C-alpha cells in the first residue's frame, strides 16, 4: 500500500469516528506530532472532502480507504485495502446508499 496515489492536502489525525463511510477523521495532529506516535491516520483532502486515508501503525500502512464521489457530492465508491493487501470495493447510489 502506498500513500503516493492520492492528490490533495495531507492532514494527520489520532482516530476516526462513525461507522458510515466516508469515515470522519478526528483529533487533528500537526505534522511534527506524528513522528513520535505508534499509530495515526493520514487523510487526503480536496478542500473539506475526504478523498481517502491511510492508517499507520509502527511506520507501516495497515489500512487504506480511497473514496470517490458523485457529482452531487454523495459518496459513489469506497476502495478498502487491508494489511494483507486484500481490497474490497463498495459502490453507492446517487443518494450515498450502499448499492
């Protein structure tokens, strides 16, 4: 897994909240604060919209989410890659509901 495939602004967080996608990353960290953390999330944003994130644990990406959106701003797809490299693709209708 690589974090180099996403454009946008990188922002760092302690964790996320919610069970519905896209996840909401919370407790923002400054870039220098992640140097001494065992785990953190690196989110990629286009303005305020989350394009995806990588969860880092001990310097390695152990979970990655990539999001796409419909023209109306609702989530259209979520690609989730786990620590083993297994990828799951979820598709959502124009209202953001799982298809």
